[in-house]
C-alpha cells in the first residue's frame, strides 16, 4: 500500500505547467514538485521510446523538444535540472559527425 502523497503524485503527473494537463487542469505551483519531476521524465521516456504509431526520437531531439516546452508544459527549473543531468548522446548512441564520419559513443563524462 502506498501513501496518499504518492497517489497524488501519480494522479497529477499528466498535469502541465501552463494548466493544459489532466485530470485537474492544475498549473504552476498547484502541481506537486515530485509530479513535475515525473512528468518531465515520463515525457522524455515516451519521446525516446518506439510507439506503434512512430519510431523513437533520438535523445538530442527529445532534449530539444523538452527545452522548447519548458515554461509552457513543464516547470522550467525542473526541466533545466533534468536536462543538465541527461547525456545528449548516451553511451551506445550511433552518431554522424559534421565531417560525415560516423561514430559510436563509448563513454560520457559529466
């Protein structure tokens, strides 16, 4: 069994910073901080995962989308911290360099 607080966080992780979400149309500070964190992580996971109706976005494109939605859909402070702690090109990513060569990310440093 989980606490009422956890239930509230789960219930509100589809709210959006500007009030566009559900189930309550909450906005800004009406949304629990942990729900704001989960909403950003949930959307990033959805963007970077294959779906029946589309392929996953590459991590760098998903990062750009989150950044663009910051302040409208997501708390800007939460989005900034999330993106600061997320590698743009995770280990194992295949990349094409601007000189046309390809590479594989084998390590990442903060």
